[in-house]
C-alpha cells in the first residue's frame, strides 16, 4: 500500500472515530492531521500552517491550528510533545482497544519521533517514586531523548 493510500485510510478511520463520538472531523482538521501523518518528525502549529498553505493552498491562522490540534488531542488522534511544544499523530488511530501509556522516543539528531507504549504498572511505580520525593506527577507521558539507528551510524 502506498504512503498516500495509507494516509487516506488513516484519515477515514479518524473521521469514523470522531463520528462515533459525536464529533466532526472537518476538512481543515483533516488537513492538519494529514500534515502530522505525512511527517516522521514532530511539527509545531506554525509548521502545520506552512504545510496547509503549501499542500492545500489554505491560509489558516496559527490560533486556528492550535484549536484544531486541541480538538484532535481530545479525540486521541494526536499527541502533544510538551517539551518541544510540537505535535505528532497517534500511532494507534486504527485501533479501537485500550492501549498502555504512550511514550515518545525523539532522535536528538534528525528529530524523528516514535511512539511506544509502557505498561500502566510501570507508570504507577514512577508515580510512587515521584510522590516519595515530594512531587506530583502531572502527566505520565515521557519524552525520551534518543538516537535512532539511522543516526547512530552517521559520523557526528
């Protein structure tokens, strides 16, 4: 299956998921989600403004893109990487079952992002450790700085 066909299938699945929840995946929301699905790296709202202008001829204000990203997050279609203030498409758009807790591996060189899942028990252990030192875990999402295999083989 080609990359474009795969993305169209994911957009259709996202649209169906929204409809089941009584929400609407508008054309512009689909364009923003498509931008994230086309990218191997996390994108900012401003990157998505550029994507929509270049790929779809749409001049969408950044504030509107932020609102669309909030909607897509609420529908579990995208994740926000808080440390970078960027977004990635959820790796599990096609799944209709509950997953473990998503974590993000971010290559420090090429900025490629991969979503992995860790067991909820591991997050509970982390939460206990955080509380033992007088903090409260606000989000169980981890953003881990790594090097991908492609970059490991490249000279610095």
